[in-house]
C-alpha cells in the first residue's frame, strides 16, 4: 500500500504499520475515506495500535487500533477491535483550551518510583493531553482526554504541541 496524498503523514505512517497485518489496513483506509467529508481537512491525528508479537511461524495479529482525528469540522474517533468496529463523529467549532502534562514519577513522594524530571533526563514516564472543544456559542461539546505511557505514544503526543498551539482559540475551519 503506497502513501495516500489525501492523508497527512501521520495517517500514512499508521497505514504503513498496518500493512503487514493484512486486509485490516485496507478496511481502515476505506473507513477513514468514507468517514471524512470532501471539504474536511485533517488537522490533527493520534492513533494507538496494539498488535500481538510474532512467535515462530505465527503471523502478527492486530489486537486493536484506535484513531482520533481533529478535522476542520469534527472530532472523529475510529475504533477497530476484534469483535466490533466503531466510528463516532462530533461537530466542533474550535479548541477552547488544552493541557499537556508530562509525569516523571509513578508514586507519591517517598514511595514507589518517585523521581524528578532532571533525574529522568527530562524523559516522562507518562503524558496526558486534555483538550476542550466548543461549538459556535462557546459551549463545551467534546472533551478529549488521552493518556500515554509507551515511549512512542509519549513522543507522538508531545509532537502535537506546536499544532495544538496554532489551533488554540481559532475556528478550526480556518486552521491549516
């Protein structure tokens, strides 16, 4: 499967990961294209992919894949699980606020694996994104809370910071 010019780089990266999993890659690509409206632009994307480990001759299987998209019109959640697939769409106008929190300790002071940011080389153990989306009247219509603890997911969420900052407070239809 080659890259699709209709998708941003982050979605094409996911499609590359899915390629080895067989027909599910085609299904996810088709579902994405069907869920998006022609005038809609993908502004932000996040995915979480769970796959089995390859053991001997047994091929790698997909456990689950969740995709979250902020577009110029909507917040889309696509979930692909062993027993069901789900697409949810919510109209949004702009992002009213966001918080990106890096955690460097897993316990309270004096217990667990509590450390400082400097002791961890400023590499967080966890990251949490909280974003509030509102409609044209400023009413909250969507709260997105996303936690990550795998190193690749932490990096992926942290790389969203510049885009989140650019989108903040602007009508999403005007964002590029």
